[in-house]
C-alpha cells in the first residue's frame, strides 16, 4: 500500500478556500469630519468678512461724522466772525455818528439837539439790536439746515453702504455654498464609483473562491474514492 493510501483524509479548511487575503473593505467611512470642518471654516470666513465689513462701515461713519462736526465748527466760526465783523462796523459807525454829534453839540449846543440825538441814538440802538437778533436767527437757521442736510446725507450713505455690504456678503455666501455643494456632489460621485469598483472586485473574488472551493472538493472526493478503491482491493 502506498503512502497516499495510508494518509488520513484531510479536512477542507478556510485557508484552502481563501488562499489570498480578502480585498480592501467594500465601503469606507464617509469623511463627515472633513465636510463639517469645511462647512465650519466657510461659516467662520463669512462671519469674519461680515464683521470686517461692518467694522469698516463704522470706521467710515466715525470719520465722516468727525469731518461733518469739523466742517460745522468751521462754518460756525466763520459765521461768528462775520457777525463780529458786522458788529464792529456797526460800533465804528455809531462812534463816528457820536463824534459828529459831539462836534455839532460843541459847536451849536442847542437845547433840542440833545433830545434829537437821544432819540436818534435810541432808534439806532433798537435797529442795531433788531438786526443783530435777525442775523443770529438767520445764522442759527442756516446752521441747523446745513446740519440736517449733512446728517441726512450721512444717513443715506450709511444705508447704501450697509445694503452694498449685505449684497456682497450674500453673493459671497452663495458662491461658498455653490462651491461646497459642488464638492459634495463630486465626493458622492467618487464614493459611488469606488463602491461599484469594490463590489465588482468582491463579486469577482467570490466567484474565484467558489471555483477554487469546488476544485478542492472535487480533488478531495477523487482522493477519497481512490483510497476506498485501494482499500477494497
């Protein structure tokens, strides 16, 4: 009896059916951390740009407000200077009239001249005070009108700048969203392609494993039958 006849029948193990290591896992874990990190970074970038836009707007508003206040102060100083110049001219005119009156008084010294001078001076003082009050009212109205115009213009500019910044941020946010959506679609497409490739590899490997198992089982049956035939002989 040969050595083949004396050997005991060998059991088919998993190593016989799986001579090669299994292929890479069919599916891989979706990198949601990468997607979340990208979305978080985009949100942080949008928030930072929004904050920078509003900070620039506030800085420009403060600068324009300071320029407006400086311009208003210059206008006020100029108006006060003009008013002081008018008052100086009025005083000089009154001084000249008083000198002329004194000269006439010294020359003629009539009794009714003092009354006429007092009456004329009183009328002149009243008229001067009236003109001064009218000039002050006119100056205040002009100043308030310019202040309102500058404030309205500054408010209009602030609203337009805010709308512009909001539109730019919305456009930037839409571009970020579109780009992120495109990246997600591309990732899903690549993931689907990899899954299909791995499924095809798994089917091919499974077919090869079944074929190898059938060959091993057939060889084992042939070996067993040959042993039985030798034993019976």
